[in-house]
C-alpha cells in the first residue's frame, strides 16, 4: 500500500515551482530588472525552508513508495535550502546584470531539488533521477562564464558525470537483477543471500555515481577544475549542495548492503584515500579557488567516515548530518570572502585583507579554522561526532588517519591566513561586493552559532 | 564568580578588537583588566576552603551538548587554583611589560587578553571538551602572538612549526578523550564522572592506547624529549611577553593535564606506564641541562632550562604512579610537581622578560656580545642575578621548595630518580656561567651605552621574583593549598 501525501513533498514542490517561476519571470523581465527573478528564487527558498522546518517533527514515513520523510531528509532539506540561499547571497553582486542571471537562479533551485531528492529517496530508480537532476544543472552552471577555463571545466565535469551516470545505472540494473526490487527494503531482503561478487559490482556502480556528486576519490577530478574555472557562486554551490544529497544517499545505501562483503572497510579506505589525496594536493596550490576545491575533496573524506560505519551504531547518521551542516556553512563563508573581493586569484593577492577589510579577515579566520576543526566552530562539532562514531563503529585506524590529515590540512589553511594578514600590496581589482560581505558576516555568525549552540544542533539531528 | 574571572579578559579583548580606541587607552585598558582579574583571583584564593571529599570549589555547571555528555563544567581545587593564580600574575606582569610595545598595541592587548581567558579556562575546566576547546584556542592565540609580534627573521616559520607540532599534540589528546568517552558507560566527557568511573580499569590494552594518546598530546605541550624540538625556535622568535606567557603558562597545560586527567582517569594504565614516564622525565632533565650548557644565545639557553625544569615535574608525576612504594613519598612528589609548575612560571617568566630587555636595547641575545653589565645596568644585573639564583634552586626561593620535594618524594618512591640529580648541578653551572658572562668581567661590544631597566620593565620582573621569594620563605602558604589535592590524586592513582 503506497502512501500518497503530496503535502509531505511541499518543500520539494516549492523548489520546483520556484525554478519554473524564476525561469519564466526571467524571460519576460528586462536585463536591469532581473533582480525580481532573484527575489522570486529567494521567496521560493524561504517557503521551502519554512515547509521543511514545519515538517521536522512529523513521524518518519515513506511516501509514494520511494521518498522517505525522516530526520535525515529534514536536515538535508534545511541544509540544502539554507546553503542555496547563502550561495545566492554571496553571488548577488557577481550575477547582477549578467546575461543569464535568472537562468542561473533556476539552475541553482533545480540543483538543490536534485540534492534533496538524492538525500531523501530509498529507491534506486528515483536515485538515478536525483542524480541527473542534481548533476545536469552543474554542467550548465560551471560553463556559464564562457571563458576557456570554464568551458574546459564544464566538459570535464560533463564527461566524468556521464561516466558516473552510466556506472550508476549499470549498478542499479545489476542490483535489480539480483534482488528483484529497486526499493531499499526489498533490496536488503533480496541481497541477503546473493553472490558477493554480483552485489559488489552493483553496489560499487551505484556508489561511483554518488562519489561523483560528492566529489570523492576516485571521481573527484572535476572538482578542482570546476572550482577554479566556474564563477564564484557556481563554485560555492557545486562544492556544497550536491555533497549533502550524495552523502546522505550513500549512507542510506550502505545501510542496506549485506554483510557478505566488508563494506565499512571498503568505504573507510575510500574515505582515507579521499582525505589524504585532497589534503596533499591542496598543499601545493597557489590559486585560492583551486586550494578551496581540493580542500572540499579532503572534507568529503571526513564525511565518508560516518557513511562507512552507518550500520554499526546509532551515532553515525547524526554525526554525518552534523558534519554536513557545519561543513556547508564554513565552506560557503570561505567562498563568500572570495566573492567579496572578486579580483583575488592567488594567495599572494590576499595580502592586506586584514588591514583593509577586518570583517572579511575575521570571516576568513573563523571559516578556515572551522574547516581545520578548531573548537568552538561548526566543523569541530562535526569532527568530534564523526571521530566518535567511526571509533565506536570499529574504525579506530581511520580516526588516526583523519587526525593526521587534519594536521596536514592546517598547513595550507594557515598559508592562506598568513597571506591575508601580510601587510598589503595595492588592492587588486574593483572594490568589495556588499552582498557578498553580508553573506560572509552571516556565515561567520552561522559557523559560531552551530559550534556554540552545539546542544541544540545535536538534539535536532538526533530527531 | 569563577566564570566572570575567566571571561572578563575575553570581554575586554572583544571590545578592544572592535573599538578603534587610541593606543594609550588600549594600554591602560590592558593593564587595568589584568589587574582587575588578578584582584578577582585573589578574592577566589582568599575565599577558597579545601572542599571535603576531594570535590571542587566554586563549581559551575551549565548544559551545553547533553547528547554527547558534555557540559560547561568548571571548578577549582588545590591542583588548579595555584595555576589560575599563576596565570593571572604572569599576564598582569606581561601587560605592564607590554606598555612599551609600539607595534599595533591595541591588537596586542586584545590578543593577550583573549589568550588569558583561554589559559584561565583550561585550568578551571572540568569537562574534556571544554578543556580541549581552551587547549586548542591557546595554540591559535600563541601562534598569532609569535607570527604577529615575533622579532626573529624566521618568526613565521617558527610560529608555523609551533602550531603544527602542538596541534598534532592536541589531536592526539582529542583521540584520547574520545577513547575515554566511548569507554565510559554512560558515555560522558565530564571529568569528575570519568575519574569516579575510571572506565578503562581492567582493560590493559585499550587503556594503554588511550593513555599513550594522552601522553603524546601532553608531552608535546610540556614539552618532554623527544617532542621538544618546537620549543627553542618558538622562544627565540617570540617577543619577550610571548615567551614569558609560553614558558610560564602554556607549558603548564601539559603537566597539568597529567595530574588532572591522565593520572586520575586512567589509574591502571598510569601505574603500568609510570616507569616510562619516570625515564622520560630523567632524560628530559639531563638532556635539557646538557643542551642548555652548550647554548650561546641567552633565550635558547633559558628555553632549554625550561625542558630541564619541566623534566622534574614529569619525573615526579611518574614516580607518583609507582605502586609498592610509600604513599607519603608519592604525595610529596605530586605536591612538589605542582609547586614546581608555579615556581617555574614565576622565575622563567622573569628570566624571559629580562632577556627581552637585552633584545630591546641591542637586537641580540648572544651572550658573548655582552659583559660587565653590572657597571652599565646595575638594576638589570641585580634582577638577573636574583632570577638566575632562583632558577637554579637556591634556598629561600620557590625553586628550592619545589625541587627538594620532588627529589625527596621521587627518590623515596624509586632510587633511580637520583639519576636526575646531576641536572641540578648542570643547571647551576650554566646559570652561573651565564651570569658571569653577562654581568661580570669587562664590557662587551654591546654593553656600551646599554640603558638600564625602566619602570615598566623592572616592575613586573620584581613582582614575579618577590612572589617566588614569598613561596620560598613561607612555603606553607602554597603547600597547604596543594597537599590535600595531591593526596587525593595519589589515592586515585593507587586504586
């Protein structure tokens, strides 16, 4: 008996409706009045956030046979919607008056919708739809600036995305063939006695698709290029929002995989490889966007830790959600600092930030220390809960690897901070962008609020 | 009251960071707030009565993260109150000495006030997450102090080395804390609850790993060999007040962690590891003294004597875990260890401030550049002579009280502790040699025209030395505070 409750999908309907309305309005509005489209997009996000917040206390259930409404879905909705709002905030100065402004907002809303669908579904077919919905807007967003770098990054993203999509569909086919069902409850039952090799092929295929969306090793190659080549708002979006959907989806999938293969170990190895590679590659970067791109790869490594132990204890999913929320706000704050000074490309360009823009320098210090995991910031809370969950789940070695990686990551985040506090060269490029500054300040408050209000956050994610 | 003592400097720091007040106002504010905070601490000490049954005084507990069993829980006892007082004294001395710093004085005041909160907060923390929070933030603050106000050519590099090294230590510490948390049933980060439960008793392997993580984390901070390599460059390139705070307060966080967390929460493992701790302590004492003997740079020399002096503390806390020896001797060792933390803070803080005067006048710390300072700078020479004698452990100063108890207690627990005795001789020799080289003899190339100490320089140094003298002459003032707490620690570790 399938429950049909259209109202349970109200946040998703708001996002979808918002995308359509924004797109339509944009096509009828003159260039200098495109801000109306922005307003419409923000209104849709506010509606979606309200609906998602009101639905948090609802009992957990599956609607339309494929869409789970529970705490992880609720938190993913809130994080995705808040992150998209922050992206629009930090990108408003950059996007205002551009040729494709309203299309960008529509794509952001659709990408956000895709991420929510990924996070919420418990059916492989809907997962495929979510993958496409979250992925295709990315290609367009990356290619939007029409520079050579953006074109190359868009092509790279597209090719890798197409490959990952094929792997995902192949995996779905194989798993369906073995289990006779694409819904996770049926999958869990059907895979229990199935040959391990076949299950491995199917599950690895689906995981590959999710790793592409999350930007995890070995499907991370597009992330640094896209972060460097795309505009700042698109880069902020693609390093934050798809990860939320993909990692929650990965946690839901790993939970139903049978114990015939050591999945915690396999995912744990992926996590270790992702964080180590991301950190080592970030060490060598001198372009701030590329540095942030690699840093987001390393963060996916930490985020995969609770995914690995999702079947082992009750703490894994809340830890994942806590880390996702903390990571999203910290990462977007760092991008907001970038967006506020559009001329800055290299670490050396950051010199003089502390002297000339103390508020932005504070935002940078808070967001980067948060990405390192210094208390009392948001990611510290995430790291604490994630390390605890991983150790509790029997992956103590992974916790040690993650701790060592954290020290390595400190080296490159500090390089950036040192550059920002160096007495300044003349200010490169045009002045600061007011909206992006405001977004940076909001983000800073958010990072500290999540860290200091840890009690409320952990209570929320525990459902 | 305890929380207001802790957070008053932070509040002032936030105001100084945001309001663009004139430099003079910032300096007055800095000194005023540290004096006010010191007054609050004096009031705490005056009202302190040893709580019955090994409890805490001025305890405060507020819900923070109930779902992971962590709360804002603070309180003091005989182990932490002396260090809280030391922190307030040293920061007050530094604020006076920092009066003459003309590089961004407002930001400097804000930074040091914020750093003061992290140090006070760490010593009163009764929850591992709160402890870790202040531990990490003290590293960030000290990094900014070295990188922003250091004066060496390589200040940035030394600061980075300091940050990476101690951050690695802090993560080892975090792993240990998570281990303790997971072992406790119900899971909790609350220190008194963990101490009462001693969750890893009877699990020698897991307990050993958790203690190893804690030991590495705390040993990096202390520092003991082989984790000491960050200390000399950090001191050489830090400003005078940066060095004073680093040596006098931040190093104590490591040794305080031993007596506050590692010993009471992991008694079995501590007893099993205590020989390792004793050996590391003896090695630190001897190695620190020998390397200090080979230094020509005054600040590096003082830095290495810090390793030597903290080695005594490590030796004592190790000896306190040697079951099978008398309780009285082990209690004496712990009391000596805490006294040594206070004594080292007072005396080494004074020595670093005096070394800062040399650099301020001439830009050099090389001892061979000086000589005959007794003629050109009699007040500096007098203060340096007193500080050197206090540091080498002459009776009537705090160092004697501390080291006497450490050796009496440790040798009472194991005769092997006598191996560390040559450390005292070596320290005496090297400090006397430094005194001779700087103060006596003919004037060196940089002694000519050397201006003697000004009020803002001698006042804080004299204040620290007078306190050291007070502890040396009236030791019971301090010992009555510490002794009940150290007997509680020995009782806990003997469980």
